C-alpha cells in the first residue's frame, strides 16, 4: 500500500526496543523508589571500603607502570590466539604450524625488544 512506509519486518525490532526501554526505565524507577534514603557518615566518605584515605588519590604514577601494563595486555591477548589454533591443529596441517611459528617469532622479537629497552624493569 502506498501509505504504509514501515516494513513489516521491522515491527518485531520496534516491539523489542520498546520492551527493552520500558524494562530499563522500570528498573530505574523501582530502584529509586525502594532504595534507602538516609545517608550516614560512612556513606558520605570518598571510599566506602572502610580504609581511610591517607593521601590524595590523584598522585602521578610512573610511566613504567603503564608500559608494563600495556605489554602485559598485549602479550596476554596475543597468547589467547594460541588456544583456537591448538584446538584445530590436527585438521589444519603444516601451513598452520608455519604460521604459528612465525606468530610466536614476532612475539619473541617484541619481547626481546621490550627487554632490551628496559621496559620490563620496575625500578
């Protein structure tokens, strides 16, 4: 029909979006109605862990901390690629073995480079 511009295929998506919005807003409304309203002294502290802050939280961290953290994340994520390869190793053959040896060689070059640059030294 010329006056009908909404395709019928999008109707379930629209219904799902409306239900999700109503559910989300409903949860926020219920939470705001049921939560405790009184604030006590410990709740108003900057840290609720029970440990009193002994200095400013905005102290500068050494750059080495961030470098080591980045190297850990990079090598950790790269190591995750070994698991799917190991699962299907028998079915993918020699080509995959060569690819994985190259992959590990690249990781090893990066590790040696970081070690030579002193990025793994904590002091």
